[in-house]
C-alpha cells in the first residue's frame, strides 16, 4: 500500500493523528491526538452535566415524563453542535494532512515535510 493511502487510512479509520505518527511526524501526531482527546473529553463532560442537571430531579422523585429523554437528546445536539463540528473538522484535516505527508514521502521529499 502506498504511504499516502496507508497514512490516510490510519488517520481516517483508526484515529486522527495515527497517520502522521506512522509517517514519522510524531509532534504533529501528538498534537492532533491531544486536541481530539481534549475535545472528546469536553463533549463528554458537557453531555454528562446536561443529562445530570435535566434528569436528576425527575428521576429522584420518580416522575420521569416520557418526552424528557427526547428533549435531552435534542438539547444535547443544539448546545454542542459546534463541538461536534470541531471534532469532525480536525478529524478530516488529519486525514488530508496524513495523505499529503504520504504523497511527499512518495515523491522523495526528506522526512515527508
């Protein structure tokens, strides 16, 4: 498999930054992985707080309205769309960047950069 395709595969289907790691761009890979993990953690915390704040009182009083779960689900997307978009944008950038690094290696550029 060509280096560009392999790098793109690793960053796109395994985890963002892995393609850069495989192509020898360790610092860039670590930065991408760190950003993705930070954003995923932030998303997890935001969703946890949203669910906790919305559902704690109804569940503790055994009065869970049937449409409350749907409301929380919708609210999670409305309040966090920008975070999801940022995670996806970094992931897509990682795939394109890994592919470009692989192409440079295929064309004989030293170190892929």
